[in-house]
């Protein structure tokens, strides 16, 4: 699970990559193409001018896998994708397992398999391996970098940026607006009852604080993330005393519900001491495919959490 979280921007285990990518339409034509994609790293700048939209797109993260598959379904066809990340096939992580079968290629972190496909556009993320990004840059391959994964606004921007890069602006606008409408539809009225205080379950006491998509999920669902309430940022590991002081109303577990998992939580030397664990109906299980999503499928997690919060009061 830690590997998946780190590989898809849910948590970070190293410093943020500093590469920035800009997509700049030329001024010589009213249409988007040719596009000049500029890759800025250090003090160097390289640009790529295309005569047509990219036809051999490689995606290196589940976020871009999910966005690309939905965008290209009605914009040029999914045959424009030469490779997806290996996470696209993971039934516990991916919302596009079935549609991913329409794309043959898969890439993870092996540069040989990536470059053998001769992509004309690579969509990467700031949490991809820095050495792989450097190799892409050294080969002067057109690159779009998705850089932030902590809010609804970040996801909306990624949809827009990918749409621009693959020349599907109308489809991207429609997907982006649909995503934002679904999020907005979950807004809690101002006269709502007292907000529920929640925290994510982790057997090693790593919690998700401010500046994470988990905090955004909880906030959008109308609850309070206790880790954020305590002023914690990102993914700190807390001690038992801090956990007991937090006194959350409910515990959120990301994954499939099972008697075995519930028994493990109750038997945990720290979590088992919380009232939220010893009382009935205070543990919420959320689908990992949406609760850990960094794409437009994230909106389903907000709806799911709201349903649990209201039905289990």
C-alpha cells in the first residue's frame, strides 16, 4: 500500500521534483496546433513544435491514465495511447481496469520499455522517479508534468492541462466541469448539524494532515480532519499519546471492509483504546479506488463519505 501511495502522489517519500512544464500555443495559428511544449529544468529550455496532435502518448501515473482514457474515448480514440502505468490494472486502485484493456503497453519505472515505444508525448508526475524524468529530459521527449495533488482545484487543472496537451480542449472542459459539478453537489448546507471529527486509520500511526487529498476529501464531505485540526501537515507519524488526545468521532479505513480488519483495529494497542473503535458503527470503510484517487473519480469518494457520515450518526 505504501508503494502505491507514494507512486501516485498520495504520500511523498522524497523531495518534490523541481521540473516545471509549460504548454504554450503558438501565435501563428488560431487553432491549438502546432503546440510548443517547453520543458524548463535548471537554466536550460528546450521546445518541441508539432504539426499535429500527439498520437503516441505514454502515461506514467494512474491520475493521467484515468483522465486520458476518459478524454480520448471521444477525442481521437484510445489508440493514441501507447502505454499506461501498471497501476491502471490494479483493481484495488484503478477505476479504469476495464477500459485500460484497450491499451496494450504498460510502463512503470523502466526507461528502456518506455523509450522503445517512441512516444511523442509523455505525461509524468512530480512523484515519478527523478532519474527517469532526467532521462526523458535528456532525450528531449515532449513532457507534461503534473505537479500538485492536494486539492479539487489541482485535479481540475490536471484535466485542463492534459486536454490542452492532447488537443482535446472541449472534452477536457466537459470532464472538468462535470467533475466540479459533482463536487459542488456534495456541499453541506451552512445550517448542518455539528461536524463529525474523523481521522484515517494506519496501523503504524501515519496520519494524513493538511495539504493532502484526504484532508480535501473530509472537508468537502463536511467533516473535520482531526490531524489537520491539530495543525499537522502532509503525512506525519504520531505517537500513541497524540492519537489518544485527538479523540476522533469516527475512524476512516481505506479499503475493503472485513471482520478480520475490524478485529485487527480493535486489537491494536493504540487504536483499540479509542472510543471511536470500541463503540459500534464508528468505523467507516471507503473504496480505495476513489478515496485514494488523484483524478476526477475522486468526486465519488466525497459522495461515499457523506453517505456514511449521515447514515451512521
